[in-house]
């Protein structure tokens, strides 16, 4: 069975001695310093790798150079924006989204936005790993994965990103710090790789779109509409019933969907948007505290000051003095 040609980013001693070149992404990540961390596994040795990324990109980062040929990579995106594209297909990663893509015999176009903090976790699985564990489920797999397991396909491909569900956010958190003894981590992480596959790679019978992704997509579209509506009417937001009518959903179901997707209720999210906007206005120096409060919809200065203090750790009159809470909340 033919395999994709391994492309090389750095020359290993073995390659220098005439052995087949081995792809490594480490040189690419050196530009972000300590912002890249291998959590567990080895793509070249075990066929699966878990990696955590936390860095500030001062310029647009060429993310595509880190993708191993012959792999399907899952990205659970916590913060920052990124894009992965091939031909006419594209995955757009915004905060709290998840998606996957296949790096075959051609590079993927992939970037991470400049002047942003990026936090995301990736699970990279080799074609051999997927064939070995998913071979009995070919007809139930997403086409992007099915073509690997049945073929394997050596073509690159991209699936659209979807909203990161609350259970997937919990999965992401657990992957960052394995809650087992070091001796058990190999077994634990392999089980988690299969959990990720079960969560994302299967489709309902007769469906071309993942059932879970279809539900997430519909929910994500509603959530994005709600967020856009709140941003547009920050000073005078509509009530829950009006929001529900705008997005075509009952208030009760909308509240549950929004909380599951964002981890916050709609009022909590609105307050967060208001505080972020108020901080921007105060930092600009063009608005005093009263003007900033009115601009984001607070008629009571005391209520505004309390909310601002709870968010940033100081009263708005002192902002942007960097208190420890501010440094944490606004860490670049």
C-alpha cells in the first residue's frame, strides 16, 4: 500500500546519513517559544500526538507548515482565529470551535491571525492509526476519514469547523492535564484519541454530514446570530422573547443552547460584551466613566462600577492601571 511522501522541515541525523527524511514540526514552533507543548504521544512512533498551544502571534503565523503528511488533525480551538483551506473548502476557527482536516500529498493553506493570543489543542492521528482502529466502521465514517480508512486517500481535504459543545470543552480541559498516574497516561491518552474519533468522525446512516456536527452547526448558527444581535444593540438589547423570535427558537431552548455553547447565560454574555466594550472606550481616553457607562447601556453608575470591578479587579476610574486581575483578564 502506497504512503504519502514525507516532507521535511528539518534534517535529522538519520536523514543526513541517507535514511528517509522524517517530518518534524518542532522547528516551526520555535518561533513561538514556550507556546507549543507536546502533551503526550509521538506521531512518528505511535501514530497519535496530543499538543497544547498557547502563544501570542505578532505577525500572521504559517500554521500549515506544522501539519504532518499522512495525518488527520483535530483542532479544538479555545481562543484566537485561524483558517485551514484546500481547493474550495475551508475551516474557519473562531473562539470555541472545533474542526478537522487531512494533510495528504499536498500542503494545506493554514494561518493564525496576527496580534492575537492563540489557545488551542490538537490531536493528530496517522493514517495507519485510523485504519487500525476504525477499519470496522468504514460506512459510518465522515467522508474525510472514510477515504483514509478505506483507501487510504492521499489527497488533502478540509471539513468545516463547528461550535465547540460544552462536553467537548470539558474534554479539552481534561486532555491538558491527564487525571491519571504517569504510568497510565499512555493507555488513557489512547482511549481519549478514540473518544475524539467517536465524537467527531461518525455520521448517522444515510447522512453525509456528521449528525453531531449537524446539530452543532444549527446551534452554532443560532448562537452566532444572538451574539451579533447583542453586539449590535449593546446599549439597548432586546429581551429573551424578542431574541428567540429573531433567531427562530423558543426562549427556553435558546437559553439552553446558548449556555451549552458558550458556558454563560445570555445576560452573563451581554455583561461580558459590555465590559469589554467599556474597557476599550476607557482605554482610548476619549470617554470618561459616565460616558462609557451610558455608551454600553448602564443608566446606574454604581451598577456599572460594580460590574466593571468584578470583571477587571478595579473601579473603572482607575482603568487601565494593571492590577493582577487585569493582567490575567487581558493577558496578551
